[in-house]
C-alpha cells in the first residue's frame, strides 16, 4: 500500500517537493526505493523504534 500511495501523491508534486511516508511495513523502504530509483526520485530513509520515515523528493518531470 505505501508504494501505491506514493505513486499517486508524487505525481501531484512539483519537482523538488518532498513527500513524507510514515510506514510500519518493513518491506516498504525496499519497494519504494526500487521504484524511486527507476523513476529518478531521491529517497532518504530513517528507521525508528516502531516505524520508518521515508522522505521522497520528486525528481524532474519525464
């Protein structure tokens, strides 16, 4: 679900804007990261005790 939501929301963002995802799914950073790399977006991941923060910066429009 986090990847599907990220795909929709990042399309609404302008290049350089940041989308922050707060997730509990341990696979989400891998899924979102692979997709972000393929699409040219920047990804930063911070792991906390019970959740993970994914900061996704929109790349240039294709």
